[in-house]
C-alpha cells in the first residue's frame, strides 16, 4: 500500500468545490480546503506507485478547477 499527500492549486474561489469533488474519488481518504500556497490538500492511497500515479493523473487532475498538483508520497524511515 502506498500513501501520499497531493497538494493542489485551484482556480480562484473553487477550493471548497474541488475538495468536495475529490473526496468522492475511490482511493482518497481525506480532502481539505486550506489557505496558503495550496488550496486543497488530499491524502490518498493505492496498491502501488503506478496505481497512485493513475489515481492522480486520470482521476484527480481531470477535475474542473484544478490548475496544478504536487504529489508527496509518504515514506516510513
């Protein structure tokens, strides 16, 4: 199991809507609209890195209102 935080920038005024839409996607365990350089922070999980990539590229990035994402895999050191 691979987990990651996905930091998302949205169009102005769309953060709450984007967070709500993302929270319905399978594999997303948490989606919150926040303030700062990113508008939404998502916690997601997938079976492996390839599946995580598909989740971000094919499901999350395709939502209206998203302008940029940064995926930060969680490591256990």
